[in-house]
C-alpha cells in the first residue's frame, strides 16, 4: 500500500507563486531551473516559508543568480549555521539556456523574473521567465479584465442557481 501512495505523490507541488510578476510584466518565455540551496533553506521551503515579491534573476559572469528572494529560517533549524535569508542563490541551467537568457537580457532588454517555485522529483525547481515591463495603462487593462472575469463568474453562478 505504501508504494502506491508514494507513486501518486511523485508529481510536483507548488511551493510559491509570484502573482505580482504576472501583474507587473508581460511574460514571454519560461524556463525551469534548479537552485543551489543549503539544508536549512530546504526545511524552510517544506514549511512554505518564502517571499518572492522582490526577487529577480541577474546575470553575473555568464551564470544566473536569484537575488532578493527571502527564505526566513525556521527556529528549529541548525543553530551552528548563521542563516542569511536574502542571500544570492545560484540557478542551475544548461549552458545553451544560459546563453539564450544572456542574449535576451543584454541585447533585447528583457528582465529575468522568478514566477514559481515547486517540487519536482524531490528537488526544488524555480520557473524563471523572460519578461518585459508593463506600462501603467497595460496594468489598468489587466485589472479591468480580471474584474470583468470575476463579475462574469458571479453572474453565471447566480443565473445557474435560479435556473
């Protein structure tokens, strides 16, 4: 019985989503990257402690790093390690993917934004996206579209109840 349960739970589960990125940016392409973490960070992620809000990815010496993402340590985590919650973390990608991202960032003016973090086969993966910033009127259009979808759902729900 236990083996069947483990097989069902093999799929990826979401740790965190960056909803702000979808509001602030036009997202063009998405990439899946591994991330170099320390032991206490994994424990904190299992507890769901992460803040993506101010995070972004940056290219340094032909490598990509995640900056500004906060993973606050658990109180019960290791006491002999001084935990820095906003440290710069290296993203693990293939060289071909790194070259594509570097070209898009340097030549075309894109921004690398983390959009999701999830478990995949027991490993933490980060979804980073090539994104362009939205203008103020684009943000208003997005908000208006979202409000319209919510209103439409309410109307359909109330109409289906009365029918």
